[in-house]
C-alpha cells in the first residue's frame, strides 16, 4: 500500500522550502506572519519576495523622517525567522488614482510573473503563499494574478466554505507581534481591536490550498 501523501502545510520538516510573495513591506507580518513563523519554527526555509517599498501606505504615528521601509521588512523578517527577503524595486501603486512612473500595477503581469517564476524555480518551493487580495488593493490583486500566471494555477481566493487548512499558530504569536511592531511607519489593521479579537486574528491562520494545473487539466 502506498504511503499517504504528506501535507506540507501541516507536516513541516527541516529543509522544506517556502516562497511568500507580497506587495508591500508589512503584508508579510500583517497578512500571514503566523504562517511564516510557524513554518520557520519547524525548520522550513522561508523566502519573502516583496514587490514594493510601500511608499503609499498610510503612515503610522512613529514614522521617522526618511524611513527606509525595506529596513522594516528585514527587521520584521528577522523576528519571523525568514531565511531570505527580496525587494523587487517597484513603486507602491496606492489603492487608487493615477499610477506614478515605476508603479507596480504599471508593470505588465507577464513581466512580474516571469520574475516570480524564476524565484519559484530557483527556490524549488514546495509551498507558495500569496495574499488573496480580498481587501481590493490593486497591488495585492496584481501580485496574486502574477503568481497565478507564474504557477499556471487555478483561481486564487476562496469562500469560507472552501478553506482547506486552519492552522493553530498561537505558539508563534510573540514572533508575529514583534514583526508587526517593526513596521512603525504603518498603521496596523489590528489596532483598536479587543484583545480577544486581536488574538483570534493572529493566533489562527486560514488557508485555501490551490493545486497547480497540469497540462491544461
């Protein structure tokens, strides 16, 4: 009898490789920091690739003059025990309005997909994580679409009924909080929540597994 296939989301082993693709510094911590930290704590090598420096984000109250948001990403990645972080160098597109020269959303999807595909191949990632863009930010949707093209995958983003994995990430909650705190230039989406609600968001991650399409099937 064949052994059952290993679930790489739950059964994380030393040496497993993961690629997390995000649009802005802080997306990795605000969006999926617990998933990153849990995988890293179990021995996975996690690479975070970030499209922009988040120049158009709503600044937090502690933004220092001339702050380098890429530095915030690297410090946050340290708390999450990310193995490698990469900045692609596009400009934050902002939520709406005219696109500035060099804006991420001005880059053709095929161009971004080619960059991501090279990273997927280089890293040989068993798991690729991308935010679903359900908040409507055009940069989040652009990186999702580009990764979909890079993987030739099925549609990303799922209804609650389609969630395939619910991860208890309470064991790495302190790491995620420390990573979030490094993004001093940004306003956290978890500010103002009750302690119980904040914990509900940060101590459990919900994921939808999207199998790659093969040969058009």
